[in-house]
């Protein structure tokens, strides 16, 4: 949603005449709204000039904070359009009224700008912190989910293996294998003979006969438990790999499955809590940041108008929401207020030379709100 914040001096001493000029010139080309700016404390000319430069920089920063919060709301609140304390952003912007309670007009311009800067800097820091916390939880949740995803050749098997599946004694241990389905028949027919080792009683098989036990299966793999002699464990694993098995290095711990499940449940709850907290915070902080931003825009219009038109500050500030043909709106404004520049302005003027900043005979400050929403 695109606005131009413009101002022009009171025509023949009348702000209403200036307002009528704008509406007459842009009839059906744009939507126009009066912007009510109180008479702020001016200070010295040097201070205004210095503040003008600072305002442009601070404005860019505040805008970035507003749009980043808006982006988070768009991503995490189901595309819900943000508001300013329940008021639609467009209505809040076009019906702007100075908030005397938050920004007392008796304060100096520097004090007002400092208030706005401090508010948005705090919001910016909080946003970074909350996003970092949420993204870390989200990443941890993703890792926990991935452990339960994929085939039996890679996903965790802690939730599959039970205590009775495991044989672990002085001489025996348990090996877990993920067998491709196309190789299961061959595996069951040959695994007992994959490796022999020598003893004082002669060569014996490394595998306990008929110890292969199917624990689970998916579309591509079957998970087996095999009991082997500890002295031949590594040799058996090597033979298993040669026979296209995936060895699942897994040590059973009593209660680990329950502990992992509880940890995942808590992680899910923490992630959801952080998400809902981020959404609530974003809604509140968007209102605060947006309110601060529009006040900053009003201060910019005031400062630029005093620098452009002088004292006393008798100018009319206006919000222009151009239609689809912005060039026509700009030409209409240039023709209407061209007399404000030295020597007036012709139909073809108002376009700055290539590579330079555009200059208009009236104060003109750009403002884009709801950057995530199309401006139909």
C-alpha cells in the first residue's frame, strides 16, 4: 500500500484552499487524506537541518523493523493482516491523529525522535531474540522429526527395539541390520554362515543359529536382530555390509524410548508455545512500531516543511494514495504546486537528471505500508 506524504503552504493563507487545490488537481487519480500534524517545537534552523539528515536514516530503520514484524505475522499468523490496536492499518494511517499521551508536543523534536528511536530499537532487539529462540526450537523439532522419518536404514530404531529383543552377556551381543527387501531371502538363507572363528574346539559360526528376528518393516527395508559372539562382532558386521545390509549401530538403554518420546513431546510443546508467543508479541509490537513510524513520518513532514516554507509553520500536510497511473498523479501535482519552486515549473519539469534524487516543488516523503499485501 503506497502513500505519498506531501505538504504545501497555505494557499492565500488558507490551508483549506491548499486542500481543495490538491483534490481538484487529482480528481479520480488518487485518494487524498488530510494529515493532522500539531505545531511542534521548532528550535533553531541549524538543529532542523541536522535533524533532517538523522530523520531520513532513522526512518529507514523504523520502516525495516515494521516490515520485518509484518513478515513474521504473514508467515506465522496464517496471512492475517496486522492492525494497529485493532484498527486496520490503512484507516489508522489515513485518519492519523497525534498521540499526545505517548509523544507530548511540549517535547523538543530531538526528544520526540529519540523516543521513537528507542522504542523501535528495543522492538528490533526483542524481535531478533525471539526469532533466534523460536528458530532454534524449530530446528531442534525438525531434527527430532527427521529421526522418525526415512527408511529403516536411517531413522532411529529406539522406538522399535524392546528389552526382550536384546541379548547381551559375557560372550554374546546383539547386532541390528536393515535388510533391503530384495535381499531378505538370501540374507535369511546365508547369514548364519557369513563368518566363522577359531576356538580350541575348532571353527564355529559367529552367529547364534536361528537368532534372526524380524522387528519391523517399511516399503524398502526389513529390520532384523541377530545374536552373535562378541569376539566376532566386527567381522560379522563387515560381512553384513558386503552382503548389502545396513548395520544399525544401536545400544539399547532401558527407558530410552520413553525418555526420547517425552523429550520430543516437551520440545513440541515448547515450540508451539514459542510460536504462539511470537505471534502475540508480533501483533502487539507491530501496533507499537507502526504507531511510532507514522509519528516519525509526521515529524519528517513538519521538519521538511519548515525548512522548505519557513516560519511560521502554516502548511497543509496531506496523504496521497496514487491510483494505478502514478505518472499522471505526479504530473498533476507538479502543475498544481509548481509555483512553489523558483520560477515555477513546466509540464516537462519535475524529473530530476539521471543518477540524482528526484526533487519536487512540494515536500514529498514516500511511505509503503503492508508490504506483504498486494496494493489493488
